[in-house]
C-alpha cells in the first residue's frame, strides 16, 4: 500500500510542477508580446525606427547620444527591452503559481 501512496504523491508533485512551468511560460509569452507591441506602438522595430511612426516623427535630424530616445532605440534594436518584459512576465507567472499553490495547500 505504501507504493500506491508514494506513486500518488509523486504524480501530484509532477502535476504541480507542470502547472508551475505552464504559468511561468504563459507569463513569459505575455511579457514578450507586450514588449513587442509596446515598441511597435511607439514606432520602433528591431531594424530601428519605423518610417512614419511616432518615434521617427519625434526624432528629427538625429538622436542625442545618451538621451532617452537613443537608449530606447538601442534597447529595441538589441532586444533588451523585449528580453526584460519577457523576464518580467515569467516572474509574474512564477509569483502567481506560487501564490496559487499556497492557497491550494491551505484548502
């Protein structure tokens, strides 16, 4: 009988880990989409400013080195902005999964 109980506990643990990984993955995906959408909304892409976009209209003749627009363009082109929003989404997913598991353990 101990075998059945051990098996059931192991399966329950595996399901909990799978749910946790799914929540982290969904959070990361949402973060990546949100980051990409935010950049597109302000007129930035991985190749630089999008012609006719808000960023290109505000840019003028060029960017001031070290200015906020230059840093935003650099982070968009290197993928740093989307990487950060992806990581943030994964963290939110992990927190949600952790809080949910604590609530379920109290029931």
